[in-house]
């Protein structure tokens, strides 16, 4: 008859299991603590600190440092607690400045109501804030908050890699749709007002490649080197040579892409497009560094809504990522 007493091996297993069960709660709590103290993604926290310093959110004349803590992820971004530590705080502790949300798409900063879980409708002094730094295709640049960039796309052309992205409005505007009757060249159904006009100037296109434009003469769309000059497509005439200019201290060529515009339908599948005249878009070919060139179509204006039609913020800050001195 076998003894009811456990064997030494089973006894050791029982002790080990008991020890593991005793340690599990502490281990789980430690892991939970790590999760609750997870660091804020640099883009959101750095943006909030940048805004806090620019607007002196801790008070006029404050010279200390800001830091932030994650509160929660929101539908549009991330809510953070902003704290300030400086010589004004006698015991060296950090004071809570307030709660803010950083918009994921535009990087605008809004006051955040922790009780209701809602952000204030208006961003903090948009005009006074420094534009956020954005990186894409190996470039870095400052981009006004009313813009965003599309996902970069890479392609191969003649054995070289080209990386491209667009700069578009952060908030899409409703399309301006029109009606076109039979006399205007429209097609049935005439009662559907879904005609829109196409234009190359509606969006900014940026293409980046490793090349020396004046030595390699390797084209980056829409620029081509032909008959001893850089040229741009013209739907109505022979392409004229692009003009050599200085682009914020860098050598560049500029000209205009001239294309045919058409009216097209947005809801009706079968129709004949209607000629809408000519359209043109400014284009630049810039030697950003001795080895990197950028083709830029329709440079983004600083703030078209406020009448700022020049491209100073984006164009003046365009540089190779990792070169804060904008190596010229």
C-alpha cells in the first residue's frame, strides 16, 4: 500500500508553485506601474513644451522647465498634464500648469477639461505659436498647423530612388461643385450638379532624390533637362528654359508648369469632360545639399486665409533632417 505522504519531488513542486503565486501579485503590480508611467510620445510632449515656452504658460517671466505626463489618448490626439519646475517654486517641486490636448493631425494645442473629457474649441494663440517641425523623405521643415503631409511614397526611376509626398490642407474644404447644362457642354443627367474643375495648383508636391542637378542633369518630375537647359512641361507651347535663382541661399531653378484644365464629374461615371482653359503652377528645382535635390510644385503659402501668400515658413526651413544649420 502506497503512503499518503507526498514524495520529496512533489513537496518541492508545491513549495515552488506557492512561491510563484506569492510573487505574482507584486510582479503584476510592478508591470501595471510601468504601464501607467509610460512615456509620452516625443512629438506630443515636445510640442506642448514648445508651446508652453513660447507663451510662458507658467506665468510672465518664468524661466524654468516644463515637463508633461500622459493623461489619456483622445479621438483627435493626446491629453497631457503640463507641469512646471523653476526657481520661483521654493521647495523645488513641480507645479501643475494645466491640462492640454495636442492634436495628432495638426499639432495644435488646446486647453483640455479633465472633468468633461473635452477640449476647448479654439487652439492656443495659433498665430503666436512656432510651427511644428515635420520630417519626411529625409527632409525636415517647419509646417504651419493648417497643413498636413500625405504618406511618403518611394519609386524607382532610371536606377535612382525618388521619395515624394504632398502638402495638403489639414481640414479638407468642401468641393466647389457646379451645374453644366447642354449649352455649356454638359451631359445628362443635367439636374445633378457635380461638376468640379481640376487644377495642378491645388496641392503642393515635393520630390526628393540624391543627385547633383547641374552635373548629373537627371530629371526630377516635372523638371527635365533638354537642349542645354532645365525645362517644364507646357501644354500650349515649347517649354521655355527655367530661370536660375537663389532659393534661401541655395542654387535653384524656377518656372511654371502650364497645363490644360477640365471640368469633370464627381458622382456621374459616364460623361465627357469639358475644357476649362489653362492653369499654371510655380515649380522649383533646388539643390538642397551638394548631394540632395528637391523638386517642389506649388510651394505652400504661409497662411492664405490671412493673405500671406508667400512661402517663407516651409520654404525657408527646408533642410536635410539632422542638419539644424540647414547646411548650404
